[in-house]
C-alpha cells in the first residue's frame, strides 16, 4: 500500500469553466472582486472576530489601494447602484486603517487616497 493519496483520473473541464465565466456579466465580476478585496482588507485590518490574529497593516494598505484603483477605474462601468455601496465600504476601510495606524498618514497619503482624494474622519 502506498502512503500517497490516489490521484484523480478526472482532469478539470476547462472548456466548461470557460463557458461558465463567459455567462457572467462584467459588472458581477467587478463587484465580486471588489467585495473579495474588501473582505481581505477587513481581515488584515483586524476587523473580524479573530481581531489582531491576522492583522497586518502593510498587507491591508495594498488591498485597500487595489480596491480604490479598481473602483476608480470601473466607476463609470458599474453604475452608481453598485458603485455607491462599494465606495462607502472603501471609505470605512480607509478610516479603519487610519485609526489602526500608530502613526497615521497625512491626509491624501493613506491607502487608496491617490484615487479617492483625502479621507477625513
């Protein structure tokens, strides 16, 4: 008997996966990516039940900046119906980052503020 697990004889069906993603509207893909960035940033800011266990402000800065860039680039494409709550979430994350920082960034220098402008709390 072998200690290695049995390999699956089935290969991924990439054609099926491609068809599935082709059926998803671009707005849905953009919003899903934005929500995933928000969730990851919240974890790295220590805003989850685990608190400081996963807190990493350097990683949070990258995620918040990526989210701001995505929203800035896609704002005209996703409509205000989708963009407004995402912008509110982004602002909340930016304010949480400012509060979590031992030495807060100057207004306009925080994560994503090159896209959103200065955030004041």
